[in-house]
């Protein structure tokens, strides 16, 4: 059974010959920059091919996840309104401010309904590794939202061919060595967190539910054309973020105020039978049962304590009872980066033996590999994982 077939079996809820053993490698900076230090951080296609290359060299079942595309606005991934386009009713002025290693793109948007402002920051944590965020949120109140709804340009459809062609090229490079996942802008709750101050995000549904509903519906409408473009390229998995709710809201709040919007968007993602993977890289146990109602086919990464999350894999398997596949995480910091070889082998063996007891399981680093992770540590993880993966 090849890697692609192995992944597909798990996603369908069937038993493969063994558990897929893979790694989460970010497609810019971090670990990939460690392995290929001279790579151009803006040459996204080459980087994604290198992600495939290093996974093949390590001997894992390849799971490559595309996030970046040439000339596609970063605000679609990391937040903020679209300041890459201008129309008669959406005039943008952006000035760049350098503060140490951070470049701030401060935009003023002029519309017939009034002005909006936002800061989009790019921080270079080390050469070739960047962090992105909308650091001054553009939507502070109902008036700002109404302006965005009425005047913000739609997703630039001229970018569709760029995205589709890039995805097809990576699919061709990957072949049967694994599967291709594509990140979409996130679940609606994740997406509104990039537009509205965080001080409001966890309470706005309680004190101004009408505003909250408009926000969530706006987010869904905005990100759907992007998602439809991804679907046209027919990836193996659509990846979307759900970590902003995570350990910050309980099951009651999640199910009353968030779940229905997330499910509606997941239904859009899966409308042509491409499976969706829901990503919560923080605390997860209080929402494991709620995720059964989302209808997604996979949930990741079940980050273990003490640093990353609160996942109890054995307990989660019992709660899920096969309703979705688990991508189970070996701690990429305390174990894979900083652990001893003995610790890596023991943790990997325990994780995969626990995970495969439930059948629908993929072994993976809990989140993307950190810069400075020794290759010998990864080799120990892969060897131990595969040795203990067989059913």
C-alpha cells in the first residue's frame, strides 16, 4: 500500500496496512529554512517542493500543506481587510513603518461611508522566517462592519489561475507519495478574530449578538470564493483553523454561538466530497465531543501537555468513537526538538500504540517543526513510528 492509499483509507474510516506516519512542516521559514538555508522565502512553489523532498528523505508518508501563493494577498490568510485592490469606492493609502525587525503596513481606506484603518505587521524572527498579523484591527464597531460589507472588493478572481496552477504543480510533484492539503482562511470564528479586537471576540456574542451574527455571516461570504477556488483544484484535504475558540470557550458557549457557523462553512468546504480537517493546536478536550457535530472528516493535532495543549489521546478516542479521524501529535518542541533519543522513541511508541487502538489515526508532530530540530531526532521518530505502526 503506498502512502496516498494509506492516508485515503484512514480518512474514509477504513483500516490501512499501518498507521500513516507524517510530519507537519510549514511552507515558509522555520524548519524548512533550517534544512535549506539558502532558499528564497518568497519562492513558494520551490519551498513546497522542498517540503515534499525532505519528507521523502526522512521516509514519512508525505502530507504537504499549501498556505502561500504568489501574488495572493496575505490578508486572506492572516487577517485584515483587502488593501491590495482599489475601486472608486475603496481608495487605499498604505505607508510602511519599520520598527526593528517588524515592518508595519499602515493602511487608510477611504469609502463613501467613511474611513477605515488597519496595521498589517510582518516580523522577521530570523532570516527567512516571518510572522504575520493584522495588529490594528479594522473593524471596531457596527459602522466599520457595514462599510466593509458594502464597499470591500470581492476576492480577486484573476488570482484563481495562479492558485489552481500552483496546486496542480504540487500535486504532480507529490504523486502517490502522500496527500496534499490546502489551507483556507479558517473557520468563520477564526477569521473574525483577525478583524475585531481580541478583547471583544470572546464576548461580543453575549452583549451584541446582532453584530456578532453579521460578523460571522460577513466572514463566511468573504472567504467562500477563496474556498471555491481551492475546491476547483481538487486537493486531497481542505485545512481550516478552529483554534481561536479552543480552550477559551466551553462546550456550552461553543455549541450555542460558534458551532453552527463553523458547520455551515465546513459543509461548503466538503460540498464536492473533499474532506475537511479542523485544526485546533491548543487546548482541545472540552470541545472533542462538540467536533463530532461539525461533520468534518479529520481533527488535529491533539497537542499534548504540558506546554502545547491538554490532549488526552486515550480519552479522546473513547469520546470520538470513530466519528472523525484523529491526527495525533508528538510534541514538536519538548520532545522532537529538545528531547533525548530515548524520550523521542518512548513518546512516539506510546502515542502511536494509543492512537491506532481507535483505527482512524495518523501520527504526526503536534504542530509545524521548529527551527533547530535535529535531523537525528526526526529519524528516531520516523523509525519508531513505522516500527509500531502496523495493524
